[in-house]
């Protein structure tokens, strides 16, 4: 089976190149990459950890769609590329530090921890969000990063929702304050993050919930004033 990989070494290559390789049938993509590294080109660079869909480190793009390479079964002529919007270190290996920084900026943790009875419903409300494996797929799929590299983004905002909705949080104001700039109002609600999440998390819905919480803390959509809802200030329609 043939797959193509977008290769690039920022230190050696003037530009990236797409190289086609032959891999055996029946392998996962990660096994195929490991096969190529062992038999064809030891310089091929990619990330991997647990090899069982738990650590989230092996995400790449396949034909423009984010996939965990340890779970994905390659098809003929697939094009494999690195995640978007992360600095490229080499081939499929990216630097994830700036994206992880977004977690700190969202202030997504318990600020005024208190004793609280937690019902099954409370648990269920944030159960899925707690399953995030930080694979960065949603960050790579989010079109807002093409125009705003400082956007807090889907996995950080999902975590902000998870803690702001926790009954043990005595006051979620710090978290809600932290997600106003480059945060909840910058999302276009396109749903790309939700579509690629291997854990079934729905960051788009969590951001919608955070917008609702934001209004309870006195915030409103800063773009609202620029909308005219079809009203012509000159008297026309
Ligand atoms: S719904 Fe929002 S956070 Fe998710 S991909 Fe679209 S713009 Fe990004
Ligand atoms: S929310 Fe989903 S896609 Fe985003 S980092 Fe977490 S597991 Fe990956």
C-alpha cells in the first residue's frame, strides 16, 4: 500500500516535500510509520507514546483530517501531514508548548474549593470533558487559529467549562473573567473541534455553555454592537 508523507526539516530543507512510501497492508498508521523508520529512513520523525489511543501524542492529519495514528488504518494514497498551527520541528513532529500554555491562560481549575454533594447528574455533566487526552486534534482543526494565534481554543475552553461547572467551585468568576479576551466570543461555533475529537468531547457545546455563564457574570458578546440585524440606519430595508 502506498502512502505519502509531507516531510520537512526546518534546519536543512528550503521547503517541504511530499514523498510516497510503500507500507505493508494491515498495519495501523503508527505501525506503518514505525516500519518505515526501521526499514527505509531512520530520520523520519513523528511522535508516539502509549500506542493505544490513551496518551494523545500521535495525532497527525490524514487527507486534511486529524487522526490518532495509533488508531487509524491507512488507505491507499493517504496523505499524512503534521498538525496545523503548531511550530513544526520536523516531518510529523510539532512543538506543542504554546498550545498547552492556553490551559494556564484559561485559569481552568478550582479557585474556591468547597465541600459539595455531587449527584450522578453533576458527575455526568462534566464526565466527558474529563476524558480529554490533550491530543491537540481540535486545536489543529480550529480555523480561528489561521487569523488569531492567541485564541484560547477548544481544549482549553472545554477544560474551563469542566471546572466552572463543578459544584465544588465556590466562585467561577476568575475562570469566566479569563476567557473573555481571545476566548468564548472569538469562536465561530463551526464545530470542527467536535468533529475531530477522538474522545467524543463537544468543545463547541462547552463554549456555548460558557457564553451563557459569561452573561450571568455581566459579560456580553463584544461583536453584538456591530450587528445591525437588517436594520438600515438610513431608513431603508
Ligand atoms: S467551534 Fe469554535 S473552537 Fe471549535 S473549531 Fe470552531 S471556532 Fe474553533
Ligand atoms: S478535546 Fe478532544 S480533540 Fe481536543 S485535545 Fe481533548 S481529546 Fe483531543
